[in-house]
DNA sequence: TCCTTAGTTCAAATATTATTGAACTATTGA
DNA sequence: TCAATAGTTCAATAATATTTGAACTAAGGA
C-alpha cells in the first residue's frame, strides 16, 4: 500500500498555508522538526489528539505535500518534505519551523517524551 | 475612528498561517507587495470580491497583524506590517510574498490595472 | 444641505473543516 | 491460526468560516 503524495510542483502555497494554519498540524510539524533524523510514527502523535484525529491531520499534511508517509510493516514513518518545500517556496518551511518548535504544545510533549525515554533507559 | 491592531508580540503563527491560507487574502497580500510604497485603499481590491467581502478579508488580515489599516478621510489605507512580521517570524513574509506575487489572480489584476492607468494617462 | 463615495456591521444562508466512535484492513508475533 | 498492534475509512455531528444583501456611518464635494 503506497499512499498518494503530490509531486513537488503540485504543492500549492495557499494549500500549504491553510494546512499549517492549524494548531494540531503545526505542532506535528514542530515535533517532526525537533526529532528530525529519527523515524517518527503516527503513534507518537497521540498526545496531540485521538488516533483517528491524528490520522486525519497526517493525511492533510501528506496531501498538501508537507510530509511524506512511508508504510513500513503495520506502521507509517512520517518525514518532512524539506527539500521539496524549500525548492518550491525557499525559506518558508525554515521560518515556520523556527517558530513552531517553540509552541507550548510541542515543548511540553517533547519534554515529557524525553523524560520517559530517560526512565526507560535507567 | 482608529481600528484595532494587535501589537507585534500578539501576532500568532497559527493565526497568520490560517489567515494567509485563503486564496483571496493571499492575493491581497501579493497585490500589496507589488504596489508597496503606493498607498492602497480597499476599493482597489474590488476585483478580488464584493465590497462587503473585501471588508471582511481585510479585517481578518488586520486582526492577524498582517496589515495595518489607517483611516484617511472616508477611505482606508492598507499597508503590510513587514517589519513587525519580520521581527516576529524572520523570513516568513518574504518567502510567502515571493510566491504570492506569481499567483494568476494577482498577475491578472495588476496587469489590468496597469493598462487602465496607461490609458488614463494617455 | 443634499448627494455621493468609501467603507462597516449585522444577520442569515452556505460551505468547509474538525472531531468522534464504530467498523474495518493489514501486518506481526506467539 | 489467533490475538494484538498500527493505522484507515466511513458516516454523523459539531464547530468555523465564507458569502451575501440590506441597512448603516462618516467624510467630502457641489
């Protein structure tokens, strides 16, 4: 099952802005940016909303060309489409991320998860 | 009559993105950017929608801190809050404007108005 | 003063989005 | 094979946003 993604030139500015103009989705982007490099799956976003709600928001992000979703076994790995967005709208994603990582929602959840990780690892 | 504007630190990223995630408002911003320096009043936006509709969209832009609206006689002069936005979210507005001025809606209307101007001036 | 221009405000109608829960698929591990 | 996990889809609901027209204000000019 390969999920549909727009090509870089199909990414539209009004759509990108509309999709990112939502607390939850902006928080998801901030979180992804903080964890960039580490594969991130849907489950990790459940602090931002219910499973079905996160599925909805991640679909919006994917359809807008902001994230890429790869199916790996039963899970999905979510990554930012940094290169494509930067090619299309230079500087846009960077400026948004800079502000998004400071959102209270993102900070709180990233910290909580770091603590859990520390406890797990002793 | 002085219209209410948020201070720079009251400008919120989710709100700015949500407000700009609309065809009409993005076109208004693109148009303002093209005409920057020249005072721009509401009437000039009537190509983008009805008078009452433009009033609604301009209020949204003002309340989000994206534009400044000054009452001068019976008209309103609209300007971009470039400095405030750039201080708050460096690079964001520039990257949006770069793409917004190329929107078909903006191009079409700016060209039509330039032609009218040329005819008027002989 | 009266008319026109420029724009706002309100309420109603529409349209679009977000949220929820139940039922579903697909993969993995025991 | 059976059960659990990870996530999607659907339909219904709730919440927001947009659009429209009619009525309004406020300033300027004849």
